[in-house]
């Protein structure tokens, strides 16, 4: 149902697409450097496949190419004077061959005139360009990246079709991702089994999330941004301490949006109706790229999503109480000052609101009902502003990004005691302000395949206010304000050391400072600063490419998360407890095959062993109040495999599977009874099989797809009464789409089997210890949509 790149998935293009691409002008910005890297950059920007297997290409330096050209004219300009020429094969691959009679450079117009006649190649299109691992912060292709990598890729029509689903698309498609399931905008996402707890709190996330070059979160749940007008989403499995610093223990999720395109007007939109068990929902979005003069453009995305409720509250006599709505706006202004300098200025805004929780509490039943005294609404208001500068320095590329995030989260729980039955509310307001900056340069040299070096600063202020009492007389019970400053220098480089063997090494020198303020209901306040903390986070890898399209690698990485502080007691008895930082050290081995263009069979296998020291966790007491604890130390063994097969040009299959073994092998004193217990919310196994069929019939392109996934058993917490089982269910989906030139119509069915299996055994901290809470899969949902592009 999705265009998925699980490390290596070839995607075929139609002949007419390459012909149109060859005739159209292409905006190119290929920097000077070795010819092999210049060709990879060209292929990425032009959307074609170029065979770069000639080992001598890396010894030839070219001055690059910048401007708008047709495919053939851009290739001629890039290769002039290099001693190489190009041929386009019948299969659509651009082959770079030695020019038997090297020609002197000839004058070539800087730009192609709009009136220049089109030239159409009499060849088939290229199947796939080399996939660039953007999150590597270097110009590294998936064929060369020495580590575990996954991505989901969207064309414009697919991003309109699937954008409303947000993070659910990633969780369904990428086996290394797992999540809690409190609801949209309040979930924690984990990578590769590095999961600290099922409860939200004040700790920094174990997964770093980025939108473009800007960090999305620091110590808050996943904002669950809608994925409209997104080019792809990448996942680098972690830890990723060297390139991303604190908080990337599990890995990095990198959303790559489409950038403004100067000189070209584009507009598209979608509208859909959805039904969930008889309740109606909808989604709609509009995307526009508006040129401003010849060198600037504004790209705007606006959307609204309504997900119908399906849980009935029997005590209050209300039906479908958990309706959720999402409203968002993104706008980016892009300006090219000259051929080597550009700036993007942008905003991201999304408001998510849920009228009530999505859990049920019917003991021993799968009924979609519960009993509560109050509505338990949730609000997540997210704002991001950013500025990104890109400059071509000749010998390297410079990128500098500054971003500011304001994140407001309000959560309400029914805190009525099952014993006293006195109606009581718990209200939590969280406010996060995050300012980040990163400047880096990257490039390549004759003896270095690629390198990156830079510095980064992050300043985060997190405030949590909690109140408790009758609905009309809430009283403050605590206030926590955490301020952190994180500054770092980092670098990484890959060096060929022998034939097809390369070494990658790097490190990050990090300085961290934290300052917390606490206030209790007694009015007493306490402040405890942390001493400056320094860490060096190294990485090292060896990779071997025994033949084209195949890479094997071994890698070592480290990650770090700063220690929290917690106020215990009250009044004159209040004390501050400081926790030691988490540290993750991981070793992995893996291989990928079929990364070369045109491969019908592709896949990979990887194994990672992670040693997690001093695991910090946000927990709740048996009476429902939050606190922080050190679980002790744990180990995680993670194995993943994937296989892609193009049975024929119209039909392809994807199979993926994983197995995770997590153990709390050195528990802290408080958790001694849980020795060898599982980490929370980590499924022991899972897998997914999907198929996609595409065929053009007359003027229509017909797409049929389907998937079935299995998520194994996991546990909500590490000890009683929270060691509640969850998972062990099938997730099914089917879809169909017909595309007619500039518009399309689609039909999708999620949860085809209408399963009510339990995804997550938590919805309210004040009654979760009773063991009756369940979060079922959303009932069968049917969506009918239409989209158009102009």
C-alpha cells in the first residue's frame, strides 16, 4: 500500500516518464568533486539511474554543474573534459563510458532557453536513482552506508493519499519502530527495542526526530505530524550519538519534506471521507508551490483531519467519545541568491485535540466501552520555525540551521478513586521551548570518500504543572521546570583502505548542563543545578562491497541521555534526587544486497547487541502519580531481515521480520525481583508481508495493494501490577487506486479483519493497576478519497 524502501527496494518507472524527464528542464546543483560522487548527485536530482561501477571514476575530478538543463545537456556539461561520455541503454540506465576521443570543452549556454526544442531519447526510463541517506549528513548512498537504514518514500500522489495517517504509516511499514498507543500526539516511538517506559514524563526521548534539518522534539512525545508533501522518512537505527548527540539512544527518525521549487507553479489537493464502525470522519489537504520571481518560491501545505470516535462511556451515557481532530499549516519560503547559495525560511504548525481517551476498561471483554466520571481530553499544539542556509564552497558544502520550537501539551485524567468514588480530576500542563542550531560542512576528497564536521547547540526548557481535585476546584500539587544546555563538536569520515573495503570513524565531544526547579503544594521550592557534564561519543565501522549492489558491514556506536532530577517528599522534608546518565553501547553486523539499479531481488539482514547502562524511566505509582526511577542495566539483542522481490514489472512483494530479546540483567535495588525481566513495550517478534500491483490500462494507472503484519507480545511495565501483556495481533490493510493523468480516486480498508486485539494496556494512570485497561485496534475503517494535481 506504500512505496517502501526497506534498505533497498527497486521501483520501476514508465517509459513516458523518462522521456518527459529528458525533455524537461531539470534544476541541478552538483558540486565539484570526484566524478563518481558527482554522478550520484546528478542521478538523485535528475531522477535517473547512472551506472557508476567504473572504479576509476573516483580519481577524476569535475567542476560540477549548476543551472536548469535537459537530461542530456546536463550530462554533457558535467562530463565535458573528463575523458568520459554517456550512453543510455535500452533498459533505461545511463552508462558512463570512456570517450575514445576526448573532446576539449566547448562553450555551453548557462541555461536552457524556454524556447529550446525538446529532445526525446528513444530509450526506456531508468528504474531507480541511487538512494541517498540524507540523515547521514553526508552524500552517502544506501549502497555505501555502513549501518542499518530504512525509509518510506512517497511521490506527490502518495503523500496526498497517505499523509493523514501520520506516524501510523511509519509504524506499519518499518519493523524497527514500535510505539505506545495513548493516542495521536501523545505517543512515544522507540527504535530497535530501546524502550524505557510506557508512560510519558519529564525524561528526554530515546529517539531523536527531525523535520528537514530541524529537531522536532527533545523531551516530549511524538507530535505525529501529518505527512502531506513529504518526500520520504528515513530511520537510522542507533544509537546515533556521534552525529545527533544526546537523546538518540534508539536512533533517528528524519522526515524529509519537499522544498520550494523556484520558477515552477504547482498545486495539488485531496479530499476524503472515512467510516469507522458507522461513524464518519474526513481528511483534506491543499499543497501549492508558488514561484516568486525567478529565484524564489513559497511552498504551502494546509490540512484538516477528523478521526471518528468508537469508544462508548456507559457511566456518562455517551457514544463515540474519543473523536480526534488535527489541523495543520506548513509554509516555506525558499530563495536562491546565486548558483551556490540558498536560504529556506519556514514554519510548521499543527494542533491535535482528542475529546476523550481511546482506552476501554470492560473486565474480560473486548467491548468498546468504559466507565468514567469525566471526559479526559488531550490537546497538543505544536509550533516550529526554522531558517536553513545552504552554500557551495567549492571544496565542500555548508549547511547551517537554526530552529525554535514551542510545544504545548495538556492532558486530563479521571483520578476518581475506585474505593471512595469521589469525583476527582488530574490536570497536567506541559510546555516545551526548544532552541537549536547546527552548522556543518561536508564533502569528499581524493583519499576520503565522504566526510562531515560541525558544531551544534540545543537549549531546552521543559515546564510541567500538575493539579488535582474536584473539577471546579483544582489545586496545584507540583511544578517542575527543567532547563538543559547541550553543546557539541562532531565529525565523521569514510576512507577507502583496501580495494572494496572502507573504514568509517568519527566522534562527538559533548558538553551538557542541566538546571531544575521544583515546587510542591506546600509552597516550598527547591533548585539543584547539575555540574557540567562532558562525554565523547565515538563510532567506528568497516564495510566491504564484494560485488556491485552488495555491502557487508560491522559497526560500533554509542549513545547518551542526561540524568534527570526528581523532588521527593514535601515541605521541610523535600529532597532532590539526581540520576546518572543513560548510556548505550551497541555493536552490529549486517549486509544488504540488490541495491544496484534494476535488481529484481533485494534485501538485508542485521544483528545488533546493545548494552544499556543505568536505564532511566518515567513511571507511575500504583495510585497513579508520576515519578522517575533507575531500572538498572539491560541488554537488547535485535535481529531484523527484509526481502523485496519484483516478480515482474507490475508486481512486487516485500517481506520483513524482526526478533527482539531484552533483559533487565542488572536491576537496581528497587527492581531486584524483576531480574531477567523484559523491558517495557518491546515486542519479542513481528513481521510483515505486503504486495503491490501496478498496471496502466488505457489512460489509467491501476494500483492494488495489501499487507498483513504481526506484532508479538510485549508488556506494559517491568513489574507488578504493571506487567500487563499486550500485542499478539494481526494488522491487515488493502487498497486500490486509479490515476487518470492529473487526478486519482482511491479506496482503502484498514483493519480488514475488524480485530479488537489489545495494542496497549494503558489509558489512565489512576486505574491502570487494576489491570482492566485495553487500547484496541481502531475498528475496520473504510476511506474513499479523490486527489488532483495542477
